C-alpha cells in the first residue's frame, strides 16, 4: 500500500507521494493516450517522456490501461529495471 502524502518523507521534508510513475517505455514513444483519458489533465510532457503531477492526480488509474506501451505503474509496482524512473518522475514534477 502506498504511503499517504503526509506519511512520505524525502530528504527530511514531508512531500507528496507519486500516485503513478511513467517509466522507460514512454521514452521516444510519448503516445498521448494517457493524456487524453486523464480527467484532471495532470499529465505533462517533458523532454523525453510524460510525467504525472502528484498534487493534481486524483489517483483514478485511467492512464494505466490507456498506455499502449505499458509504461505507467503505481510506485510500488514499478519493475526493478525501471526503479530509477521513480526519482526521475519526482524530479520532473518538482516534488
């Protein structure tokens, strides 16, 4: 189970938990199906991939099945080979 934002501490400061992580398969693909289904428009484009802003996301999960390259995971379900994308998503979102 993912920690609530108030329970999450990174670098000595409480921060928002990332509801979903966009991983390596998005690089170079950037298919906008996830953007199109997001009811709150919290998915943004970075240089090489999309990222989800955690303070705007309502954690509905609509983006997960919409992604044609299976790049979106809950933080606890990110495959081991793509765990570096967890920090990258935090950095992109500025949290």
